[in-house]
C-alpha cells in the first residue's frame, strides 16, 4: 500500500502525476462507480487505496519524500 505521510506539503505534484486519479485533497470525498466515499484524511492530501494501482510514480515526484510504501 502506498500512503502519504505527515511530511506532505500539499504541493499537488503527486496528484498531477497519478494516472489512476487516486490522490485527493484533504477532506475531499472520492468516487468509485458512482458511489461516494468519505475522505481518508481531513488534514492532508491522501491516496484512495481502492483506486491506487501502486505504480509508485507519485513517490518519484514527491519533493519532500512524503509518499511511502507500507
């Protein structure tokens, strides 16, 4: 699983890079097949685990190394 840590500076570089559209702004709901799901985090940018294909392109573009595999 790929996650965004507290070190995130909310620069959106990972959002622009994600081909799966799995990365969302803090507090933003995400949608899968027409069903809305609550935000994973209200405090920072996050990755919706059901949408992430673990390509790791977000890890490569993160300026502060705030995206890690768990």
